[in-house]
C-alpha cells in the first residue's frame, strides 16, 4: 500500500499488491488516515467484484459521518449496482472533482 498526501486528500494506492493484503493494510492504517479525505486507487488488473468493493462499506459510512470524503477509483464495474455509501468513480481526476464538490456542500451546510 502506498500513500501520497495532496492538498485536500490522501491518495492510497494498491499498486502490485494482492487485494486481500491491501484491505488488511488499509484497515490497519485507517486510524492514521481518518482525519483526511481519502481516495482509494484500486488496481484495475485485479478484476474486482462488487462484493470485493463492499468490504470498504463500513469504513465509507463511518468516514461520511465524520464529514470527510471517501472515494474509490475503479472503472471496471457498473456503479449503479454498488451501495450508495460506496462512492466510486473511474478516474482520479473525477475523485478530486467530487471531493471539491463535497467540500463546498459541507461548507454551505448541506
């Protein structure tokens, strides 16, 4: 697992790591990351399923309640089939844009 701090979010990348190991590492490191907006960049070569992504559902819900954005970047699924609590976009740029919009909404009290 690799992390990189950006202006308004932390990018967490899976690159070249087994998905199960990545999930374990992320769950362990989450306490250090939870104060920031998080973008998870998942490895597109892994053929992940909706069930795989729902492993982040609890953390995504918790993160949302703490008024922070939690966005998954993965482009090989039908996003309409995912639970509403899992915000998933196909590119990092879209994740950045979404975080900016959510921060504006929070600043406006929505």
